[in-house]
């Protein structure tokens, strides 16, 4: 029986998500090996890596692609291209979480087509992207996503700052944005990567409609999706349990990355 080749994985970002993914790979994921990480706080990352079974170096963002077959991007959106472009030019597999950046930097998708790189977007803090992709093989009439977050999870978003929308002391739910997924990704780059992923799975960022609510009555980030298609009507809702390491990040996001990595080498893959 032929042996499967091992995929080398590098993590661009070693916070709540990268740390959880790195630990799981180090504990053992068949066919995967952690070879490098990148982090703003190198000393903190090295201290965390000291407890790993494997010896893993901390490298600069742009250097990760030189050492890995798969580069997982879980860094701030501002450094997305620094991570993505070298990986794509080298023909690697890029697994991005700052998906909204792909809407603004679509040239990277065109570059991947030329270099043979693959861009694999994990489901992240969402659900049902497999069903949306299936519906998109037929005709989709409309896609709407309504995101509700505790106010603290939205404070500082460029759209709120630009429009002078304050959320301190909010007593009732407030709709702070309504528009396309593309507009939402620009105004809330750290908050609505889920809408960007949904738009790429379905009918695109300009036709996908997005509402964002600041809701002081909830403790979990909640996303409700409605899809009208010729094959099915989909209604889905997810309430994400916050990560202990970073309450603004859901536990399921790191788990989604782990599942996506596992699928790269799995004998059996369930879901389209």
C-alpha cells in the first residue's frame, strides 16, 4: 500500500486560534506536521511552544511559505497580504480566516490560478456552507445573514468610528449596519469574515445581504442565515461559545480549521 506524503503546516498567528490549532497538530493529526509559527510576541510564542513535543521555530510572516505546504492565516487583517501573497506565489495551500480580505484583494485568487496554489476557506464560526455551495450549483435567488454580537465585540470597528456610532452603555439591541457583504467586510474587517465566506460560497459579496446588530442582551456571537434557492429554502442559526483565551473568538473557529486540515489527508471526507 502506498504511503501518504506528510503535509507541513505553518501558522500565521499564534493567538487563541493559532495556539489551539498548533496544539492539536502537535498532539497528532494524521499526515500533518507543524513546522513553523509566526507571532507578534515572539517571546510569548516561544514560551508556549516550549511545551510542544516537536521543536517549532517562530519565523516572520513572509518566510512561512518557504517552509510549509499549508499556511494557515489567523493573523490581524492588516497583515493578510504579507501572509497570503508569498504562499500563493510559492504554489502552497493557503487557509485564510481573514476572508473579508479576499473580497478586496481578488487579484490573489487570479494569482493562485496561475501558480497552482489553492485557497481553502474553513467554515469558521458559521454553518451550512456545504449546503450553500450545493444550492449555488443551481439558482440562488437571495442570501441574507443577520449577525448579532455583544457591543464589546464591535467597539472600534472602522464603520462605527466613521459614522460616530457609540455602543457604550447600550441598553437595547441596535442595528448598526445594513448593506452588502462587501460593504460590511470593509467597515467591520475583524467582525464579519463569516459574511465574506458565505458570499464566496453562494452568490457573491454584492448580492449577499448583511445586517449587524449590537445586542447587550446576548453573550454569544449569533449568526442567522436565510437562503432562497430553486433547490431548497435554508434557514440556519449558530450561537458561538466564546473561547476562554479570547472571548471575541468562538471556540468552533479553531475546531473548524482543525477539521479543514484533517480533511486534506483524510481517507473519508463527509460533506461536499
